[in-house]
């Protein structure tokens, strides 16, 4: 049976949070762990919207914290599924922090999380394909196979010699 196809818009989620004292470190900046928790939630909702299934986090790509988010900032997290494989889905998350009194808004983080759709017993189950529409979505879709191979090699689930897309980039072998 042909797979169902969904767009990135179908899975798009926006989540808004305000940084409160309990979310901060001793410098009054948002703790990295709290931000990662929000990223996990927003991306899980995107993966659920895409698959209409229970999803579990399979892996998280690297996250850099180069800009601090301050107490009182309003944090917006946007997420959508960039590409789906058999049971797994790559989700892109973009984070912005807004200081409302000064009307300043900055992009602070972005990351890719991978989720797997599972049945009631926790077994992986097939998900719809993604049809990218915008140039940005197409760019993310194209890069998803390379990123999948990288994370599977790092997770020891793929032999480096089988990672054809990566070999192409690094011109190995
Ligand atoms: C993720 C999980 C469902 C994979 O189950 P599995 O029995 O290993 O299943 P498979 O080997 O058939 O892999 C299923 C899919 O997961 C993907 N996957 C597994 N490990 C992965 C990893 N580290 N990174 C990215 N994708 C991964 C596989 O590529 C496969 O994708 P595909 O179906 O699209 O090809 C299972 O390992 C699990 O339940 N993990 C715990 C999840 C969890 O509790 N998350 C919260 C952490 S606190």
C-alpha cells in the first residue's frame, strides 16, 4: 500500500514559554537542561502530528549554547518534521528569545531530534512520508539522509563503510 504523504506544515508546532526564576542558573540565565526539555516536548508534538502515533526520542544531535537566554525572556520554539524514513522522523527545532520591554528578538539555538513512532507495545511502526514545499524545507529534506547516516554511525547502528552519503561528502573510499 502506498505511504501517506504529509507536508512540513502538517507537523508544524510553536511553543512559547517565559523564563521564570526556577528555570535559571545562578547567573539568571536559562539552564540548558530546561531548554532541552522544552525542545524535546515541542519536537515530540511535531513527530506525533506527523505520524498520529506514540513517539519516543531516539537521538538528539549536537546543541550549542552560544547565546544566553535571560530571566524574563519569552522563548519561542518552532518545530516540524523535515523527513521521515520507515519508522523514524527527523525534527528541526529553532529557538528564539525575546526581550519584550526592549523589543529585541534573537535566534539562540537550533537542533535536530529524531523520533521513532511505536505501537502500544513499543515496537517501531511505519510513518507517512514528508513532502517538502519551501526552499528551506527542501534543503533540510535533502540533508536529512546525510545526518541520519551520521547519527546511525555514531550510535553504532551503521557501519561507516555503508554510509554512502557521508562518504560522498568526505570523499572517503
Ligand atoms: C528508538 C527505539 C524505538 C528503536 O527500536 P529498535 O528496536 O532498535 O528498532 P530498529 O532497529 O528497528 O530501529 C527503528 C528505527 O529507529 C531508528 N533509530 C534507532 N536508533 C537510532 C538512533 N540512535 N538515532 C537515530 N535513529 C535511530 C532506526 O534507524 C530505525 O529507523 P527507520 O525505521 O526509519 O529506518 C528503541 O531503541 C527505544 O525504544 N529506545 C528508547 C526510547 C526512549 O525511551 N526515549 C526516551 C529517552 S529518555
